[in-house]
């Protein structure tokens, strides 16, 4: 009969048994713009905006890119402006 390891033994082996809540909170993504104290997102900054759109040209939702409401809104506005200016694509086929 195979010996089933106890949760204590599994933890020693580096297997996480029952993820503790704190570990999740610790690894939770924090708004990058808040961390870098960005006050205004420039729509002409293609290098920055390109990091925040998918390869298909979409703006990911807040829950994916982890931004706060204020910066996500600013970012979305900046991306939309950049699209109108022809710097960013509306859609990539
Ligand atoms: Zn923020």
C-alpha cells in the first residue's frame, strides 16, 4: 500500500497545501502607475501604451492588468486618443 504523505510532509517538499490568504494578498498585483507615482499618462508615449494592449490591440480589463480605477481610466483614454491619432491600431487582424 502506497504511503500517502501528510500535509506537513508535503509542505517540506515545497508543495503548497491549502494556499494561505496572505500569500495571495502579497502576490496581488499593485497598480504600476500608482507605484511609480504617475500623475498623467501621455497618449504620445507609444512605448508605454503598447505594453498595455494585447497583440490584437485590445485594452485588457482592470482585473487582468491590475490597475486602479483612476489609472485604468486614464490609460484607456490615452489608448483611445492614440488610436485616433493613428499611433495605435484599433484592431490587429
Ligand atoms: Zn493607480
